[in-house]
C-alpha cells in the first residue's frame, strides 16, 4: 500500500484528507497534536522548530496543510506579522519538502499537494497577510512542478472560507455564516470534505497528467460575481 505523509492531519482539512485517503493508502501523520481519527503512524512534531522525523522508504504523496487566517487592516500589520505568516505557510512547507524529497523521488511517481487561498487571485480587503504568504506558496508550486517533473507532480488547492476551527471566529454565529455564504455563487461556505476530495484526487493516479496547477475549490468566488 502506498504511503502518504499528511502534515497537519490532526484536524480540519488535514483530518478530512486522512479520513478519505486511508481507504487506499497508508497514512503517516505529522502534527503538533494527535489526530482525531486512529492513524497508527503519527509523529508529534512542530515543523517550524522540531527536527523532522525520518521515514523509511518511498512516499507516494505529501500534503502540507498548516495555514493561517489573520485578517486586519494593513495599517495595523507589523513586519513580524508577515514573517510569521511566511514561516508557517511557506517555510514550513519548504522544510518538509526538502527533508522528504528523497522519499518522494524513491517512489515510481509521487504527488505533492500544497494550499493557497482564493485571496491570492481575488483582491480582498484585510487579506494582505494571507495573500502575500499564500502567493509565495503558488510560486513555489509552479517552480517545483517544473523542477521535479516528470516524476513528482506538484499542485496547490486554493479554497475559499471553509468551516474549520481555523475559521471559527469568522463563523461564530448564524448571521456571520449566512453573510459568508451569500458571498459565494453556490450560497454556502466550504466544508473540509469539499477540499479533501480535491486533495485525494490530486494524490491519485487519476490526476497523473496534472502538475503546476492551482485549483480553486471556492464555491465560485474567484470567477463568478
């Protein structure tokens, strides 16, 4: 059974990906807290500060899920805010990709899935931190897709607002949920499973001719007004 490493499988979208993928794959979890579902191979790790664990053998896939939603006016942002967002969204991913590159190369073919945001391609007020850090992830996605082809595919998913713990303060009551849903053509916010389905597809052989792409799973927000 092929091995898939999910960084951030303990909750939210990462947990949903692990739940869907473990039917056909051996899931390896790497996160600060233990996963909610039973994943036998779990490594407690802070990817920004701790040594990354070694994994034996080939990895058919790597998914980097950690992210942030820090929304505030640009005038109140500090340079340190941008550094922190870049550390989590970009540098953490870079650390994992460099550390496990040889495992990915050892597979017959492998797939990397990263996460961007609808805010990168759609200008949204108060989203400078998100747009800057996730824009860097999109650049990394395309560069690595070119460098690692043809053996390793690299793609990113750009969701809109999704009902996870990360977005809890933005969705803390029914009025906020209704307002957020109304901003999307499909009139609802995303669920973790909506995003996980795309990730599992990108990890699979069904996506074997897809690389260097940023796929928008966003209820139409990026293209429909």
